[in-house]
């Protein structure tokens, strides 16, 4: 059958969709455009209210345009936790499937036509410069605000190191230049299968078995578990980006205790210092929640002070959203929505100044840039512009580098940074035939 797959949510959902595509391809089903598909599939996210709203809107849109001869399947996280409501409120949905129900989804479509069908992701074999590699699933951390354990399971499950190395090698052989390692908690990798320092060992194995990879990027490191061995490994392996995402969630010890998150802020500062000593050019990203139940004005000021002291290159920030079934949803003293929004704007204002200063410090550097696209012509003189990312920027969540010139998507020209915006950089390519780039 011909199917159209829409993926919502985080990079971990992207990797789930890629597994589903491979299962569908093996069964002989083929991807196509929405208007030509016999089956519409949406892989949903149910992490926070905004994600649920996005999932519901996507389903409603597909319903409204669904033909009588099309089937609509809602799968993934939102379907895992709210299947009954989806079927009750969306009459044109034909079936729902929870997480990782690849075999059941394939079986529901009936037999396909096996053949030489691409298996490399939702784009049905389209070349990619970057790919996600999910190294584990589930989460055993006790965070009071998070419903992921209820969706994905409370047992942490590492994918065997040999399977991950094989997948990394396959992606590299397909032309992928960057692999982004994702998990609910990447620093817990290997604990459940008896591996000590599992994440450093995984980085070493991938680098060894996929030497053609240019970048290996690490996301979702849990505070307190960025070990000296991990820092040393990141610094020692040239392919590993000097980049780390550490979702810290707050900068007040008392709020972190209510979140049941690591609350030793001295330990956090020591970790940041250790990373920056080992890799002076490292870019560090974090995530913060504003308006957690009971957050007082002094606690919020502690968060702002923490931001100023930590000087993170990038952050993501969210206003607190209570999730059914989580301990935080029943905590007293909720923060008013207007107060949350006001605090959010203040936090982003503080971070904007920090990000702008850090971006300005990049001017004059020469950086490899992984080209993602050609973006037509510049506004100034009509010359071509290509867009890419430096090692400092993870796909989809961080900034971009804009350069006048022509470069093939997937190539990595060397670029001299000539200007800085708050989140993005501007550069000019350095002519070098080895980078498959020419000046215009």
C-alpha cells in the first residue's frame, strides 16, 4: 500500500518513525505524497499540553482532508496515553497504536509487494546530512513534572552497543555526515546491561566503526552523570562535537528538590568548569522550566542569577504545564499564568544578551559548516546563499550559519565567521576544492 507518514515531536520520535518506515518497507509498502496515499499515518507526541494540542490539530487536519478510500492511523506517544479519547472524539480515525507498535501497524495494512525499497528513513531514501540515533528508551528518573516514564515505561532500556555501531556505520555509508545520539537520559546508557562508563564506550565504538562520520553529537545528558571519563572521551575523539546538552530545568536548589532533580548546584558549576577546561571551545545547551508549582519570586531570581553565572550558549525554556498522573500536578501553590509568562519573558531577555555576546565572540573564527540547503538569493546583491550549521548548533533546536556562495547540501566547507546575530552567524566560505565548494 502507499502511505504518507507525518512525524511530530522530538528527535526521539523521528527515530521511531524511521523504524516504522523500515518495517513498512520490508513488508512492501511504499511512501508517497499525502494526496496519493491510501493510508495516512501520524506519529504523535504527548509530552506536554502544547505537544498534545499539536497532535490533535494534526489529526483534525488529516481528518478534514481524508478521502473515503483512505485510512487514518494515529500512532505514538499521544495514542499511547489517550487512545480512547482519540477514537471517541475523532470519528474518522480508523485505528490507534501506541509506542513501538511497528509489527501491529504493518499487520493492519495487510500484505504489501516486497521489492527493492529504500529503508533509510521517512524521506524514503532521500540523502541526509544529519541523522538521529536513539540509544535507549524508557526512563527510571523520578522527575515529578515528567510523564515520559508513564508513556515510555519506567525501566531504562539500552540498545546493545554492537547494534548501535552497526546502525551508525550504515548511516555513514549512506552519506550521513553527522549522527546525533538521543535518549531520555543518554548518560544512563549501559547501566541496565552492566556496562560501566557505557556512554564513553559507545562513543569510542561508533567513532571506530564509522570513521567517515564527521560529527557525533550528544544530547540529553543528565546532571550529575557527566563523568570525568565522559569528558575525557569527548575531548579525545576528534569526531565528537565539542557540544553538550544538559537539561538542568532550574537554578534554585529548593525548586529542584520539588522537581526531584539533582539540586547540588556546586556540582553543576564544577561540571561546567570541567567541560570548559577540557574543551575551551565547547558549546553547552540547557533547558529550563519557569513557573513550577510554588516557584517564588526569590527562587526565580536564583534562576536568573544561575543563567548569568552559567553563561549557556543556548537554552530552551518552557512555562510549566501540569501533566495528568505526575506528582507535580497535585502540588499546591500553582503559579498564575500571567506571572509565568512575565517570568518567561524576563528569562529569555537575560539569555538573549548572553547568547548575543557569545555569538559575537565567534566572529573571526574559521569553522566547518555542515550545509543543509541553498536558500536562493541574498537581499543585498542577489548572490546565492547557502545555509548550514557549525558544531555549535544541533539540528532543529539551535542556530544557523548563513553564507554567500554555492555549496552542495551535505558538504562541509570551511567558513570564516564575519558577523553575528542573536542566535545565528554570518560567514564567508574559504575556497578549498576538498570541501567541494566554489566562490561566486
